[in-house]
């Protein structure tokens, strides 16, 4: 008699009972189910993580400092590049010496957008005219964290700005 498409098999009389299936091995755990990692395994994993962190984190910190310094340098470079246009827009003449770097322009902003702690040493004060022209000049910029220096030089008339790492060959 079949019901719902499945037939129930009954062992034949006198047949031996079937052996346990090979697909399901019996685990011998001494009566306990496995519970997780041993203390030794956890300590070994923590030691590996600590070793990787000790090697990687100092290098990451140095790379972050360099990235922040590069972003600050770009901020100053952008403000120095816009300075001739700002003086022309404001209709003022400006000689960029140490006193002028600390003084605000008529728009209320300083001539150079210097990050906190950065310093400027003017070598030859560049002069900016009302019409957007320039007289040749140069200043050095110093980062406080690592002491790196850059030389900013304005070209005569065109106000073309060049920025050179002072440690790599600037005079």
C-alpha cells in the first residue's frame, strides 16, 4: 500500500540490522560538544595582531603627517597664486614683507593663508601692482612639524609662481 508517493520499507525477516552510514561519522568528544577556541589559540591570534599593529602603525602615522603637511603646503600655494588677482581686485599695491604677511588686506583676510605654526621668511619682497603685475620676489615657507622649507618665487610682470623644495637645491 502506497501513500503520498513514498513507500515504507520494512526489514525482511531474518535480515541483519544495517551498519551506521559512512556518510555520518560518529564524533568522539568524550561526551562533550566542542565549545570554541582554546586559550592558547586565542593568545596566539592576539600576538599576531599585536605584531602586525606594532609594525604598521608607526609608518601609518608618518604617512599621515606627510599627507597633512602636503595639504597645508597646497593651501599656502593656492593663496600665493591668487595674491596678484586679489590685489588687482582690491585695487591696492602690496609689498609682501614680514609685516605685510601678518597684516590683513582690505578684504579682511591675510595675504597668505598660513596654517597654524607655519612661518614665512621674506628673501626679496615681491611687489604686486593695482593692475595685477608683479615685481620679482621670493619668500621661504617653513613647516613646524619637520622643518621642511620651500622657496616661493614670483616672476617679473607675469606673476608666475614657482615653488621649489629648498632642501632639494634652492639657493
